[in-house]
């Protein structure tokens, strides 16, 4: 066990050395580029999906992720339905793209190590959207007031040339427990021998809590 801890610490120190000598990609030190979407869903068309449920069960459906709030939607005949997510743990699209539940939303798995994952929750930046539309009322396809409510499929695509502004929030799923990707939450799960390497990492100006590549490095700190 002692050798395993020392090996892990050696990897962390190597990462820190490379970080200081080469720096992270420019995205970590520059303002993040604004992402946009031409549709209100993650995928332009509903995809074949396996919806993971409790006790190892799953259901197959044509599904998608609604960008207003990251909710899971599925096709019921010719109607689009918003899924009730109690008892749902995640969804896999086309056997390759995996999402895991964060509260009632679905966040994409962007990195994995052992039993831990880095998750990215992408939603419409409503504050920016209202600012860009001069404070106008929400578009009809944004109005979903309750679970399993029908969506208006004739409004799936926006008329704006630029598309809908998006924002990303990151989380870690640490052996089944979801925590937000921020310093205060992450420090609580560190082991004593990890605190100094973590402190050194936080002092590096090339590293950012808003940069996905930076956050992937933290998987080595997780138990």
C-alpha cells in the first residue's frame, strides 16, 4: 500500500513539473470561447439510447438532452417527452457517448479514471440569451413547466444566425458521490499527503477550474 501511495505521488509531482515547465494549453489562460447551438437539444436528431436504471436495468429509447436545463427527453410516438429521472442514473447514446445524472440534469462524461469521472453539464446561458434578445420573453420551446409535458417540435431550431449561447459547469463523480468542480469542495476529499501537491497546482497561473484539460489532471488526486 505504501508503494502504491508513493507511486501515485510521484505521478502527481511529475504532472506539476511538466505544468510549470511547459504550461497548459492556451485555453486555460485565456477567456473561454463562447459555445453556441443552432438547436435546443444536444443532438440535431434524437439518438438511439440506453437509459440506465436501478438494479442494473435499462430502457431503450430515441432520446436527447434538452439544453434549457440539461434534462433527458425521449420520443413517445411523434411526441417529445421530458423524462422523470427518479431511478435513472444516466444514459448512453449510440453505445459511445455517456451521460450521468447530476441532480435532475444529465452531464456528459468527459474523462474517467478507475471509478471516478469528470462530468460536463452544458445548458443555455439564459442571462446572456436575454441580454442578446434585449430582454425579450423566452422563446416558446423554452417553456417546460412540469415533467412529461409535450414540447413544440416545430420550434426545435432557432432562427438566430449565431445560435443559442451555451455555458458549461463541471462536476466530479467520486465513487458515486457527485461534487462540484471547485476548490472548496475538492479540498474536502484530499488525503493529507495530497494537500501540498494540490496547493502547488492551485498556485499555477496556467491552471484553471474552467478549463477541461486542467480539471482532468485532478483525477489523479481522487481515491
